[in-house]
């Protein structure tokens, strides 16, 4: 049986199947009907939801009202659409809509009426670190370094292709045939890609952010945009969460700040505080291995172990970064990929997105999500490694996955459950174009 990505329900016009099914299920209890349906229709229904509608005539000749039977399965959905691609002329949506934010603000104002003034804000709003997050910050930064080192080794055995003119990549010995290039002179080449060997920078997008000496200090003005160093945004998030790096110093407070107004504060006097007692040694930070010292895996078993370890490190880094972002705010521009780690965005007028002249180059700051900080970079999933060349006529049947996940899967690792719907592993791929045209 061939599944098309759009086939999720049985069409109501299948009256013979629906009528026979309704008559056979009328003699069983409702619970048994659901169980029998989930088992008998799993071969040709999408595992998400199936709806059967039937209209039958009673013996008296009267037509009853339309009835529907809903079948639910606990399995993963057959396929899920990828995150929507927003063009350069569109603004990114807010993680929480403005209506919901205003409603929550009104609820907070109502709950505060008649109550005493709340106490000082907790860390990190008062300038102190959240102590329980310091080990997690070290773990996330080490996971990022381990991921880069493992990807350098995987690139020796798992080929990855990158387009010479655009930022599209493909995992496999040969590139895909889809004409989707939008680089320079793409109209002359009719959208055809020119593939070259990829490097780690093509797989892990290095999104940089300004390094702040004081996380609660004044916003970076436009005139100082070149004097402030820029480092990877994930590294800056870990530094603000408690990681100490001598090359990137940052201010650590031992007393909460004294808030004067919403935007003004002064530091408390720390001169009378005693010296810090000797503390336990902090975790050791790993370093990236140079390209000249990379040793590829020697056999198939080592490749599988390396792929599984890389997949675990990828998930560990994303989970840890997501937890840190809930405590330490991260901002993103709604028009361009600019990231700023801090409570408020910087004032540098370097946004070149759509209609930036109307905003005088200023960024439209809003709360960032995990994919803004760590872009997953979706690539086409190769269902059969023995035939890595995809067919452009069967594009609608192929799934996609993050490039790190696709590399690990081709290296021998098991497919994680959360990526199976987008990879469309349950969708049957036709063997020819004629067979694909027969799919409804």
C-alpha cells in the first residue's frame, strides 16, 4: 500500500467500505469498536486520526443524521510538516502572542491589588548567578565542543555535500537533483546546485553575539559596535550562566543590586565582605581538536558508536540550552538572524533586512526560541543508502531531518522518536514516476 503525505483520512465517498464497516461495528460495544478499528485499519489509515463518515437508510425509509467514528492511535504520526519557512519580507512570529502577553499582564495587575509590595527580584534579575545552573552551563559548553569534534571525525566517513553558491547542504555521496539554488547566477543555472565537500561550519551554524562584561549594564550603543567582541551566542549564554573563561572576562556580583527605578540601579558595597572561601574545582572545559589531528574511525563498529555518541551530545546540548534560555533571557531580531544574550537587545543599527530604512537599521527585538539560538538546518532524508541518488519527480514523498541527525542515521545510529514524523519513514516511496501519479 502506498501512502501519500497528504493522505490522512478516508474519503467520505468510499460508501461501500464505510457502510460495511458501520454494519459490522454496530453489534459491538464502543470500547471494542475503537480497539478493533485501531488494529484493523492501521494498515491503510494514518496513525494520527481516521474519520469514517457514513449515511445509511433506516428500514422505515428515513435518513438519519450523519454519524462519524473517530479512531485514535497512540503511535507517532505518519508525517509532520516542517517548521514554516519565513521569507525575508516577513517578520518572525512572537513565541507568545501579544494578546496572550497583555492578558497575562492584566491578570498580574489584578492579583497584586491590595497586596504589599513584592520583595527584591530573584536571581538572575538581581545580578547574582543561579547556582544550580552553573554545572549545566559547563555541561552545555562541553557538549558543544564534543559535538564539533565528533562531527569532524564523522565527516571523514559520512560524506556531506554543500552548494558552492548557496547555503544548502545534503548528506550523501552525491547531491540531490532538486533545482532550488537561489545563489548568484541561479537563473542562468536554472536553480541547479553545484556541490562541493562540506566542512563543520556548514553543519553547525556559528551564530555570534556581543560579549557583555556586565549583563545588567547599559545597552551597547551604535558607536561601540566594533569595539565589543563577538563570540558564539551559545558560548555567551554559558558565560552569563556561570562559566568562567579568562579570555572573556565578565562581572560577578556577590550582593544583589539596589534598584532605583525600572532602568537604573547601583551596585551594593562589597568591600566589607570577607574573602571567598576555597571552592571546589570547577569542571574542565574541553577544547576543539585541530583539523590536522582528526583521526577517523577505523571500523564499522566504531562508526556506529561515534554516531550514537554524537546524537546523544546533540540532544544534550539542545536540552541544556533550552533550560538556560528559560532562566537567562535571549533576544532575536524579528527581521534578521541577529541574536543578543541579555535582558534587552543592543542599539547597533546594523539590521539589513526587509525595509530596514524605515527602522533606521534598528533591530526588532523579541524573545528567542531554541531554533534561533541553535538552527537545526533541515536536509533531505535518504531512505535507501544503496541508492543515494534521489529522484526529483518523487520530491513530495521524501522527508527531512536536521543535518546532524541525518549524518548520525547514515552512520548507523537509531532514528530518535521525535524526528521520525518529519523523516516520513512510514511513507511508501513509489518505484517509478508512473506509480507516483496513481497516488491520490
